[in-house]
């Protein structure tokens, strides 16, 4: 009787993506993902606000100088975890549930190994990377301290993301959300304690982040160790299964490359921003906290479409796949426009949450006005690219991202920007590259739709 109750509870957690109306299910799947990312960003924003308002002068710029490097490290493995999500989702759609366990155990052991490797690499290369991006000299040592402490947390961040991907593959987006709420509240409390009470400054912000990441990873691992048999994690079964790893990497590696090159292009832009001084770095950091909140709506629908299309494509329900893409595109663009409109209207008050420095405010205001209104364009490449990955086509989205987000941005930074060396000329590259990449992705999908959905 107890086992039967357990199975019934587990089936209720798993969302049926293969039958019935789609809109409500997509929204209820996407909302917890968006809420998770937004809450995580709000907690990160609390880090920045505490650093900017309560730590020593220059602390905000020191934390902000690391944003693109931290994004590179994290996005690389968030992208790779997409492979786990897609492979499990397709197995569920094909009713090959017996093979799911090998993917789960391979993924988690792989993520733990990657965490150790990334921690070691980050600690060894942190100074080199910060110098490479022209971190302002007056904040270099504090930025280095923050990055080295943050890199210790890689052993927790990467397993958490792979564990969350496993839960999302069966339709469970709520428990990762609850986990992030708890770890985020812990992060805020530790920030206030370590920075305001113990005056640890930048180091306190980084230590709080590492501890909260360790907490979230522990909770997700606990959940997986007590899950239903299909995705249950057993410590004595942790091993690398070559076939499972190959499938994960085939789908996840191009997605990881896409995320990494996206971050690399941002590093090029950050290097140019750093030349305007620590005021520009701090202003960009303040504005980005709000821009990320809008982007996470797009990202939520992109993660949603991977799982929904993964299951339906695996089941051969191609008309349903087309409808999923339309609904996710509309939802991502509409949600982003609504959120960003509010931010732009209240930009003055919002920026002053983070800084009262006039120079920093001026740079933040430029980002609000020249970049944020066009953020909805990211849905064109994020959602369509994720749909293609859900069908197992992961290489071309990565190629299009490489062309639009790296090649074009590097050309802009090193050819166009020197001709008109203003801050506005530099940051306008964001919306232009979004439109270019999205256009390529949409054209490819429209031209190949017949082949992609051939019975």
C-alpha cells in the first residue's frame, strides 16, 4: 500500500506533456523556472546592493568585474546540462524508462567531476582572466579575491544545475524553485551578517554565495536520492556509462558552446567597458540586474520548450511540436515586453537601489535606454534554438550563435566601436546582434520545417 501511494505521488509530480491542452501546462511549467531564475537574480542583486551600499568604496565594481567570467563558467555547464534534460525527455516520450537511470547516474557523476575541474581551473587562472578583461587597477585585488572564493563553489553549482535538469525532464519545476528560495534567503542573511556585522566586504559577499550554493546542491541531491525509481539516485550506482555520456554530450556540448561563446563575446564587450573606468563597470552592473530579470522570462520558455518538444518529438507528435513552438515564442516575447516596460518607466528609482554615485547612474541609465527596450528580441534565438535542441539538432543553433554573438560582436568592438568611441556606440551591439542571430535561427527553422517534422 505504501509503495502504491509513493508511485501515485511520483506520477502526480511528473507532468503529462504528451496529451491534452498545452497552454496551461506550458505556463505552469515555465512560471516556476522563471520565478527560480528571477529569485536567484534578486538574491544576486542583494549581493550587489549590499556591496554597493554597505561595503567599502569600489566593492560594487569589484563584484561587477567578475560578472562576465562567472557567467562563462556557469553558462558552460548549464548548457551542457541541457543534454541530460533532452535525453531523459526523449526516453520518456519513447517509453524507454529503463534507460533513464543510466543517464541520471552518468550525469551526476560527470557533473561532480566537472565541478572539481572547474574549481581548480578557476583558482589557477583567476588573475590571468581578470587582467585579460582589463579589470580596473583600483579594484583588481578585490575582484581577484571574490573570483577565487566563488570558484570554490563550482563543486556545488554544477551538480545543482544537472540535478535540476533531471527534475525538469519529468516536468518538476517547483521543487528546484523551493530550493532556490531557501538558498537565496540564506544568501541574503549571510550577506548582511558577513558584510555589515563582520565587515568582510567583497569576501563576505563571495563566502555567502558559496555557502548558499552548497545548500541548494545538497537539497537537490537529497531529493534525487529519495525520488521515484525512474530518476532515483543511488550512490553505489554512480558511474560513467559511455553510451549515455555520448548522447548527453552530443546534445549538450553544442548548447554549452553556444552559452560559452555568448559569454566570451560579453567578455570582449566587458573589456571595452572597463576602459571607461570603474564608474562604467558599476553602472553596467546595476542596470544588468534588471535586464536579467526580463531575460529570465525568455530563458524560462526556452527551457520549457526543450522538455516539451523533447518528449513530443520523441513520441512522433510533430503537429503538437509546432504548436508548442508558437506558444513559447509568444509567451517569451510578451512576458519580456511587459516586465521591461515597467523597469524602463521606473528606471531612476530602481538604479538608486544600487548606487547614488552620479557617474554610475549615468552609465546605468544609458544601458536602460539603449539596450533594455529591445530585450524581447532574445526570444527569437533562445526559444527557436532550444526547440531545435529538443529535436536533437544542437549543432546549427550553436553555429548561428557563434556568428551572431561572437563574430559580429568582435567585429563591432574592434572595427565599428573605434570609429565612434562612445559608450552608447559600444552597447548598441547587444540589440543588433540579438536581431541578427534571431533572424538566422528563424530562417533556418522555416526553411527546414518540412524535414524536421517528416513522418
